[in-house]
C-alpha cells in the first residue's frame, strides 16, 4: 500500500508556492464562473417570432449576442405596442403582456442570463488555458509529491485538491 507523502507548503520553493497559489486562485475563479452558468431559466429554450410557424424559431441556448439582442428588441416592441394599445383605450387595469406563456420580465431575465453566459465562456476558456500553462511548468518537486499522492497533474485543472 502506497504511503501518502506529507509535505507542507513551507517546504516548497518560492516559485512552487507562487504557482500553486495561482492555480488555486484560477480554479476558484473557474468554479465560480461554471456555477454562475448553471442558473435556471424561466422560459422555454426556443423563442418563436411567430408561434404558429415552427420555421421562425431561435434556440436561445445557442444564440449569439446579436440574435439575443434582436429577440429582446422584438419582445420590447411587442410589449410597448401592447401597453400603447391599452393606453389608447384608457385602460387602467389590463392583463399582463405574455409571449408564448411568459412575461416580458421572464424573457428579459433569461436573455440577460444567456448574455452573461456568452461573456463567461471566453473567461472560462482563458482560465482553462492558463491552468494548463501553470500545470505544465510545475517544478519537479511538486510533480513528484503529486504523483506519490496519486494525483495526476492534469486533474489540477479540474476538481482535484492540492494536498499541500
């Protein structure tokens, strides 16, 4: 049975300590972004400009920024026209505007989430690249301790904990 090697951060060189701290910091940022991207959505993933025409759909999940802005503009215009029509008839109270079963607020909130995810993807990609770079230049002393503890260096880019 392999014996786990106990080593303290104080035993490491200054460069090794700095690399491990940067790996830890980048992993925390990466996990924060990944968790942020797991937010729940209010609306359906498909948006239809014309609900009776299946060819008028947009998959919000895969939409680019331009398309998301276009969908938001469409929703804004529809809601504005609805509210203007109610005002034209001098209605003080009238049903809330709904598109495909969801309110304006629900659509806009979900579009904001999608836009946030688009922004996050670049950051996630950059952090993953940086983690690969950092793990590739770890000093031999750190690689040896990780190997003796059964931790693959590539796992440092994922969820593995640094044992020292």
